C-alpha cells in the first residue's frame, strides 16, 4: 500500500510501501530500547532480587501482559553479577515428571536423578558450580504449566537459598502448590502485571512510533487491544500497513476506517485462551457472539463457577447496578472469538440465549446485539426486527452496524423502509454525498411512501441541504413542505402518529435554527417535547437541543442540571444512549463551566474496536480540553491537546471543527511569541471549506481575533471583538457575547466595563460572576476588588484571567501609590506567570526580577543573612546589598518581613 509521505519516525521501508514485518521489528526495537516501559515494576523486581528481604518474585498477569519482558529488563539491570538459569513450563511437558528441568537434568549423572532428594542435591551442586560464587536467579516462565515434581524442586531451591526465584504465571491458582506455598509463606513477593491503562497505552504508542499520537488513536488502540501489550504490538504495524492508522502533519491519527484483524492477530489471541476449560469457553463464546448479556441471562445458559473464575482472572467486566451486564473485558478477544465460532455452534447458542430471554425483559442493547448475532449466523430476522435494530444502532452511535442491518432489509425487498436508516448512517459517517445519492431516488415522493417514511426522508434531506453549495435546496423550504403535507394529513394516519411526526418536524426546525444562531426560537416547543414527548428518543433529542440553547443563552445552571437528569433517566430506562454533539458546544462547556467537553464513550454494543463515531467523540474530547487550556493561557498543555486534535479532525471532520482547533493553536503560539507558527495556523484557519454552525464560527473568530491581538494591534482586535459581541447580542446568545466583551475589556477597553457588568448580570454561573466583579472593579478603579477577582480566578485555575485582573489592580494601585495593593497584585502576577511559564511577558506585568535577583530574594525571604547569601552565591556582601535594593524597588517592599510576605 502507498503512503502519502515518508514517515519521519523511522518506520518507513524501501520505496513507498509499508512492510508489516519491518514495521513489527522496528516497533519491537523501539519498545525494547525504551526506558519508560513500566520502569517502576522493573525497579520493584530488581529491589526484591537484590535486598534479600524475600527469596524472589512471582509475576502474575494475563497472557501478553508483559511479564517476560519485565523479567528480561530486570535481569538486564542486574547485569553480570548474577548467574541466570531459565526454565519454561508448557502444556506438552506439564504431565512429565521434571519435564521443565530436562535440559538441566541432562547435565547430571544418572544416579543423581533417582529421587527428589537426589535431584535437589545434584541441581544444587550443578548450579553453584556454574555460578562461580555469583548469585543465581532462576527464571521460570509459564509457571502454571510446571509439573508437580519440577515445582517441588523449584520451591526447595528457593527456600534453601540456592536460587532467587523470578517466576511468571497467568493465574496463580493454577500454579502447582510447591511454588504457591512460597508466596503463602511470605518467602516470595507477588507482583501483579495488569493490562495497560489508557495513559500507558498512549505512552506506549508515542514510544513505538517515536511521534505524537491523537487521543482518538490511543483510545482506539487501548480499546482494541484491551490494554494487552502483546496484542497492541501485533495490532499496531498491521493497522499502519492497512492505513487504518496514518500520519497527518507528522502526528499519528486514525483514518476513520474500522480496525481489521488478520490471521496472525487471530492466532495470537487464540493462543492466549489455550488454558480455558470447556465451561469457560462456553461463557466466552456466548458473550463474544452476544456482545454482552445481563448477568441473569448469562446464568441461564452457562456455569456460575466458570463466570466467577473468568471474572477473577480479569477476562470479564461485570457492571454495577440493576441489571448487571457482563461482557468480555478485552474487545479484541471478543471480536476474534466471534469469527472463530462455527456457524452451527453459533446458531445453537443463539437459540439457547433467545429461549432464556423469551420469558424476561430485554434491554435495547441486548435487542440490538441479538439482531446482529442473528444476521452473522444466518438465522432469519424479520424485516421489522432488522429495521428496529438498525434504528437502535444509529441512535447509539453505531452507523457501521446500522448499514450491515440495512443490507438485510435490501436483500428481503424492503428497500424503501431501509433508505432513511441508510442515509442517517451515512451522514453519521461523514459520507454526505453518498447520503444525498440515497435520498435522490425518483420514487421517494409522498405518493409512493407512507407518510411517516416520507417525513423521515424529507427531514434527512433538510439536514443535507443548504450550506455553501448553492445547488442544494433550501432546508427551510423543505421543512415548510413537510409542514404543509402534515397539515393536509392523510387517510389512515392516526392522530397519535401524526402528533409524533409534528414533533419530528419541530425538532428538525429547532436544530436548523440553533445551527443558524436562532437559539431561543423553539425553546417552548423543546421544553414541551423534552418533558412529554411521544417517544424516548424524541425526548432525548429535544433535551440535547435545549441544553445547547440554554448554555448559549446564559442559563448554564439549567443546562448542566438538565444534562445530568437526562443521563440519569437514560441509565434508569435501560435505553441506548444517543450520540451527544459536543462539537458546537465545546468552547462554551470548556470556558463557562470550567470543564472540557464530554466525549461519548464507545459502548459495548459496538461491533468494531475502532469506529468512525467513536474516533470523532475522542477527538472532540481532546479538542475541548485543548480549548480550555488555550483560553486559560496554558499554552504548552493546550498545544499538546490541540495539535493532535487538529490533525485527527482533518481526517474525520475536515470541514468543521479542525478550523476551530487551528484557530486555537494559532492563539497558543501567539501567546508564546512564536509569530511564524501563529500566522501559519491563523491563515489555515481563516477559510474553513464547509458550512460551520453559528457557534463554531463564533468560536473560531474568538481565537483568531485574540491571536491577532498578540501578533499586531490590540486596538483593532478590541473593535473587532465588540463587533462580534454585537452580532451575538442580535442572536440573543448572551454567553458568547459575554466572552467577546470580556476579552475586549481584558485587552484594555476600559469603556467596555459597564457593558461587561450588564451582560454578566443576565447570566448565571461562576464565570459570569467573575466577569461582573471584574467590570465593577474597573469602573470603580478599585485595586482591592480587582485583586480579589484575580485571586478567585487563580483558585479556579484560570491564571490568564488572574494575570489580566492583577495587571489592572497593579495599575490602579500604582496610581494611588498603594504599596500593599501593588505588592498583592505583583504577587498574583508573578504566581500566574510561573504557571504560564511559556507565554511572553510585557511591561504590564511590572518589573521582573532577574534570575540572580530571584535567587537573592529567595534566600533573603527565607531569613538568610546578607553575609551568608554572599557566601552561598560566591559574591560580595556589597553585591548582595545592591541586589536587595533593586528587589525592594521592583517589589515595592521596604523590609525583609514584607519581602517574605510577597515572595512566598
């Protein structure tokens, strides 16, 4: 396969094609040579083997968790001071006496292997002769496959001090008693080697690829591998070769295609399951095929003891709550098992599970999974069941699954019923042109279709209409046509169904209005549908739109409360969660609530370890955090999030949120004083190619203007910010108006203070309170009020706001010659700038101490005498006195006591 550019990380091969084997070797070398890889565990092992407090270590962890790797790293650190002896258990030799010791026993005389005591004596002599006085470390891999005689010898060699044991096993309960007894008696230490966490997976990827990676990629790899290092090591080069993982702007990201798994991956996974009993295999097969079941349903078809054992070994996740749900913890294992189960067995298991479910309530998630299972094993699925399951898949953010079910409907002659579901799925996957083609068929008019089906298709057409393409019909005209058709009604359509179609129309109109910036136009209708809508999905849709409208129009408290209520209701009803559109609200959620935009977790109903919608959700989450850091001036942290998010979104959302990410990157670089990079991203972000929502366009403009303020003229930026605030006021978007006004005032517009107070007074939430107090302090020229505002902002983590408020306080305090307030303001500015270490500084920050002055001030504030300071710094006492004179003047202090209060 071709790649778009040479891979700077050194994972390129001759020509422009990627070789899986060469990638595998390259990644292996990078991991082998890295120092990060669970170094804490390596150090723990080395400490135990060196300090003599224990006789050794037993590493316990699932297949592929990295036990052998850790042991090898630890032995390497011990170096030549130890004599290494290695044995390995395996299934073939597990029933052969002394099977794992055969290589060592071959070096003994025949009369030395007559009985266990003779074997022990002979091996003790042999090993000590080999060691030549050095410590002996006995490494035992796969200890669960040792035969009883070998385990006895290993335990005796360890207990009598001949060797120090370094053993590894998957399940300590399956290790022969002789070795387990060492742990029970406290002679050896047990160290759990758990799967990678999400953060460890991200770090592993950075090491393996020698480059930055997007959060979407690291989460997808973590989910796909289940955190198993061995699985990740096999998956990564394969996905690169298949271009599921690609480079964008030097950062590794997801391309948007689902992960694919070869025979090599399947072999690796199946090897990890060799030790399972028949009952354990049954549990795993059922869960793999069903995608997860309630505990009651699973108990109806499998052995409770097997379930308990698998959970203890970490192979199952069992959720809390009622009802509890069970699923395979490692998604890759579940995916591979689904492919390995023969069709006949799959059908038999499906019938068993369906029989158990027949007499009980079935959750939506189970309904969807059972439908997918039916299709995969060739069982008949009624068209109405396939249609409902496809709709559930779309509602839960699994458009790939919806499309697979659409195929069933087409095959059975139900093309028209499937078109709406198919178009919805294609839109979710970003394939808008394909969705338009689906909806362009000539027979999709009101005369050929039932009214509900026609309305559904027309509403989808409205979603795809308009924008920058003048050839597309006007969405408002489409919705007006739907309204006219509903007003005429149709024979045979009952009033309840007609009312539901009106609700769908209202939701479509509200969505269009919010996208265009008319946030309050449908508030009353949304409140009504959210509270008493005909279906849960309509109530949820109305609630999400209402949350967005409330957030944008200054009712943050109501929005947050409603979002929590909706989440709780979804969990209580046991319905599938609908996708949450975090893109439009990312900036407001980040700034107004002080927390990043929530990313929708990939649910256990997903049939792929990496999905387009899941990747977008992770990218939006990373974007939200980056925006919050950028707004607060934490530029280095902002860039660590925004650069990967921007690269990822260029793959998954090229016409929308990537422009916002680019604008925020420009602002972060501008704050750092890196004008060239700021201009580069500023120019790239000025012309997004697709139709942005009003909120996204406003957010882009916000960061673009702030970047230009740092690069060029603050005065021009202030004029532009007030102009943008006026536009937001016309939309009644008081929250975004407040953002623009507060930015203008913080840049130096004293005349905007009253407007800041007025706007903030109509908004609830801590950010509005902070802005109102800031405006009040500016109008009154009250340094004390502004210092308090700065302290509150600093305590909330907004150090850039704290710096700006403290700058104003410093100016007013200097005009009033108020030394106490000057010291307080300078202390806040200094503390903020220490946290905002990478941003450039200006004269508004007061006189900065030089590095030498900071050192002298620190010693003096600590109570050290001038003479002692001079001795410590190897300078004269007179020089110390000169530095203190400068320090006192810059910090507006007159004594060491005041210096101590200012400098701590």
